[in-house]
C-alpha cells in the first residue's frame, strides 16, 4: 500500500504487479519510520485495493490466521497482522478506511490502531478514500503501537502514563454494535466489561441515534464507496476482469452515485461528526466488540454471497469510527485458548495519547 523507493506499489493487485513502475521516493510514513531507526524488512500481502474486511487475496494467496491457518486473517491489512502475530516483525503498518488495522488485529490476536486521521500524512499510500483513509500500526502490544504512531505523526514518544481505571467513564454502545454477536465474542465482551467494572470503571449503556443518521447517509451509497469508484474508474473500464470479483462488485456498486448525492453525503457527514464529538464530551471512551464474529474459515467465505455477508459483519462496528472521524484501538480480549477476539476502545478525534494510556491500563488488567 505504501511507496518504498525503488519498488512497485502493488496494492495486492495483479494489474499493478504487472504495470506499476517503481516508486521514486518513500512515502512520508516510511521515511519517518526509517529516520526513527526502523528497519523495513518486507512488504506484506493485503486485500486488493484495501477494499474488504476479510483479508482474502485470490492473486497472491490469503495469509492464514495464526490461530488457525484454515481461517481468514481479517483485512485489509491481512499480511501485516499475521506478520506481527507470528513474530516476523515488531511493528506492521496499514491503512484504515473502515477497520483495516483493527479487524485483522482483532482476528489475529494483536493490537490494531486507527489514529485521528489528520495526524499522519497519507501521501505515498495508494488511496481508497481521499477523505477517510488513515494510517495506523499493528503490533503485539499497545506500547509498540504508540511508539510507531508517534514516529509516523512526527511526534516525540512519551511513555504511556499509568492511567487509573477507577472512575473512568466507559460508554458501552447499545443497539446495532451488540446485535448478532457470536457466542465467543458475546461471552468475552461481557467478561471484559465485568473486569472493567470490577476495576472501578464507571460503565454507562449509551444509545446513539446518530448511528441511525449514519445509516441514512450511507443509504445513498456512502462517501467512501463513491471515492473508491473515482480512484478505480479508469482501471474498471480497462481491466475489470483482472480485479478480484469480490472487490470489483463493491467498486461497481458506487458507479451510479450522483454528484449531488455525494455532496449531500459529505455535508451531512460533516454535521454528524460535529454532533458525535459533542455527544462524547462526558465520556472517556466508548467500548464495543471490534468484530461481532470470530475469524471465518476460508471455506465459509468461498461463495460470493457468503463473502459479502461475512464482510459486512466484520466491518459493521469498525466503520462507525471512520464515519465519525474518531480514533480507536483494538485490544485482544483474554481468551485462554480458542480464537482471538478484540475489544475496541473509541475516543474523540485528537485524544490519541489519552486513548493509548487507557488501552495500556486495560492491557495490564487483562494480563493480570
């Protein structure tokens, strides 16, 4: 996804592997990581054009989930999460437009972070959605993610403050984010909230009518799909048959979104972002399961209809964060064996440092 000088940026695409010329310069995030002392050891596989939460890639193979190689890793930053979970690297990076760092983090049992998008430049990262793309780290600990985040944002890393969980105000989002949870996710999430309450956190059940407003905006097609189609329109007219069919159908779905509807959606989204920010003033963080289901098997997403249904489920909770321009982190919930699941913590835009501190405290709680 990211330009590395002298290498083609393939974006998980067979067409780009054939046609892309080597990048002339490192993307700013890559340049900053190198300057911070990072050693770039590899590029990892991903969903073509970063356009799915499953993590499948029919061109170059789907990375196997570290917890069960017959299961998908989550996407779009599939290889990044697998590489981090398998210990191939300390830190991986990906873009997050609808959950692409947090979903694979949750399904592979590692930490995935989506920053306040304005903090980290997206230049040199192949776009999916110009107004929503953000760049975040995936690693085995909150601290590793916080360090990578600071370097990519050109900030000095400050040791994570020991946040006291007692008295913190957690809003557990009711409604759609808690619907149709599979048995594993439901039990782990319930247990996680119980542990937070036991640690002295204040737990509030929060109902947001703004989620219904988001659905109303997206019923016109969505801002992100419209922008994704604009990015790939020329390629679709030229080599549609070479694109992953599951990606192509999502791109094509936005073909008939009108300019008027796009402008309406952009303006209404901006209003809703302001409303959500105001609604979060009295809470430290929101909490919900990162994904409502554990990683499906590759066989369970082999058919197009099954793929689309599971993909929608995996994206359902994480995409809320991107729509409302917030920051969020996915932490592995205690599992004692079994498949990984993620707890997603969400904070207001700009509250990244505070969110890292809270996440580190919960990470310690879960390890105790």
